C-alpha cells in the first residue's frame, strides 16, 4: 500500500480498541441471549426482560455519558469504561466457576454490560470524528467495517458456547477489555481532546435537547431513530432467539450463524459506503431504509424456508447497517464539534432507550399473537412512517461536507 494511503497511528490505535470492544459486544449478543433461552430456559417474556436489562441503562446513563464526553477527553472515558467492564467480566467468571449462576446473576450481568456500553458508544462517536474531520464518511464507514467484522467473529466464538463453555468466553471478554484499555491509553496521548464545554452537567444536557429541538433535520432524525430503536432493534433482539428456538429448533451454533448473517449484512453495507464516493443526500437513503425493512418484515411473516430465512436476515443486516451509517453521517455533519458528544448521546438515547420498549412489546405480542403477527406489525408501521416522512421531507435535502480524498 502506498505510504500516503497508510492509516495514521492514531487511527490504527482507535480501530484496535474499537475492534476489541466490538468483539466483546458480538460475543455478548449471543452469549446473553443464549444463556437466557437455552441454559436458563426462560420464556419469551423472560428473554425480553434480560435483553431489556442490557438496553435500559441507556435511558439512565447515555445523556450523562454524552455530557462527560464533551467535558473530557473521550479516549480517557473509554479507558475508565474498559476498566469497569474488565471487573464485571471477572466477577461473572468467578460466579460461573463456582456454579452460582442464576436469573438474578444474568440480569445484573446484562445491566452492567449496558452501563458500560452507554459510555463506550458516546465516547466512540465523538472520538471517530476527531481522527480526521475531513474524511467523516470514510472514518465512520471504516469504523463500522471493523465493528461489524469484530462482532461477526465474536458471534462465531459465542455460537460455540456448547463446546467451549460460558466460562472460557467470559474470560476472553475480560482479556479483550485489557486490549482496548491499552489501545485507548496510547491514543489519549496522540489525539487532541477537541472542543470542550465548561458548562455544568445539567445545563449541558439541557442544551443538547434544545439543540436537537431547534434543528429541524436533527429533530426529525431523532424521531426516526427512536422508531427504529423500538420497532426494529428492540423487536429483533427478542424475535430472533424466539424464532430460532421455538420455530426452527436451532442449536446455539445455528443461532450464532443466524446472528452472523445479520452482522455480515451490516459489514457489507459499511464496506460499500466506504468504497463509494460520499453520499450526496444521506437523509433520503435513511428514509428508504424504512421501506426496505417493511418489505423484509412481510417476507419473514410469510414463513420462509431455512435458506430464505438466512438470506432475509442478511438483507435486514444490510439495511440496518446502511441506515446506521448514514444516520450518524447526517447527525455528525449537522452539529458543531462542541455539541457532538451530547448530540450523539441524544441519538443513542433515542435508539437504545426505545429498544427496551420494543423488546418488551415483542415479548408480549409473541406470547399473545405469535411471531407472524409481530412481523406484520413491524412491516405496517415501517410503511406508515415512510409515507409520513415523504410528506415532511425534512431530511430530504440534508448534505454533508464533502470528504477530502
């Protein structure tokens, strides 16, 4: 590779720490759900509560995390977060080795992981923009490629839980936290902390809400992201393990491969966006992702074959990856640097804060009406919001700054 195209050292350090955290999340996606569904044999509502325990901390901590990110160096926040996650994994490893793992331990474990994820997400989003603000789409796409590839590897590793054992997987997660800690420690010395706010925490958080409400494009984007968090992310987290266990009779390996299809679809979307020229109107693409998700929901409700199911989950991953990439591009391009941490925290709050609502709703609907009805509901709501968004057209003409190649 020519020297001028080589990644700067700070980008490599970021991608190393980011990949280690993402590998952890990929393992978590299978491990937590399969511990609930297969090891503890919880019903659909029980799985929903466990998944909600991972997501609920975003309601509590994400705004605080965003405000702290705008006040302190995001790499330092990532250092402290990985120390906390290392301790969490170490304690759970001891519980597993002693044979005391139960529903209460799983709920506490899931909640602690959600707390750590809140700070990782807020700090990561601001840090990626500070690497090179002139190549924002490239940086976001490259980070997305590493994120979803690492998650895919994590999913594959966790899908072998029946063979490797949960103890080994949790131990690996603790080691990954140490790798991320070392990477972000070096990165903190190589990056500018960026524009900081000196406001007290509470007014700083309030200023973020005022900014979101004042900017029409951002306001509409956050409402759209909240819908995606509820109807797409939250329901997906419950529907997939229930579909795998009760309808397809999958093993943990087969369930992991199904999760892997979704992740590979997201990687494909990020890779295509990394390779192509900057998207001129990313808001338009985000809106059309609603339409595509509705179509996938209808296809899943029709009861696909085994190969059809894997293909549809892959397509769902493609759409979700494109939507996430371009939504973040719209937001990063619209707000100033001193607000990015807090604006991204509002974004994450809308996405992951509404996901527990979607997870609990999916658990109730599956138990009362069945999986097919729930997929029909996802499709109908997606089509309806797409039609409404065409009337407002608030996101239609948003243009990011052109990346310098």
